[in-house]
């Protein structure tokens, strides 16, 4: 993955891993877990961070008008 794209993905992850966002996500997912709507709050948090990073990457590629290569997809 090119350096700019990697930096964008890292920024997305950093944004999601701030103490405040982690706390909000954890509390939300824990409540959903208690209500029986989720099996694992921790797994949901991982999925949220992963999907946010992937969304940033796709958004970057879309605006740079570059195709996403197979090797870039394999990195995800």
C-alpha cells in the first residue's frame, strides 16, 4: 500500500482509538451486548475500527481516481 494511503488508514485508526471514542463505543456496545443484540462488545469494537479504516481508504482511492489493487486489498 502506498505511503499516503497507509497514512490515511493509520489516521483513521488513531481517530477511533482516542480514549473518548473508545469509551463511547465500549459503553454503547456493552449495552447492546447486555440487551442480547450483540455477542461480543469487543468484537463489535474491532469491527467498527476496521470498517472505519477501510472506509477512509476507499474514500481516498475514490477521490484519487486510482483503482484499489489486489495487493492493497490483501493487506486488509
